[in-house]
C-alpha cells in the first residue's frame, strides 16, 4: 500500500462523524485484540513445542532479575 493511499484513508477517518468514528475505533480495537490473541496463541504453541512452559519462563525471569 502506498503512502498516498494510507494518507487518503487517514483523511477519510478524520472526516467521519463522531458516532461513526466511535464505531470505527471499536471495530479497530476488536481487530487488534483478535490479532493479539492469535499471535499469543501461536507463540504459546511454539514455546510448548520447544518444551518451554510457565515454570521455565518464571525461572528465567527470576534469574535475570536477580543476576543468577
């Protein structure tokens, strides 16, 4: 997507009436939340396939925080 297209989309968003802008913002937030959940799920599956569980993560965080 070109910069001109992005600028045009942003201009259109700015011109939305307040009510439509609120709907747009809500839908965008839902989309972002869904994408985050999908990425988190994918990361969790990858970690599990490598034998990384919450206990391993907790120990690594503890070691970093305490210089171990």
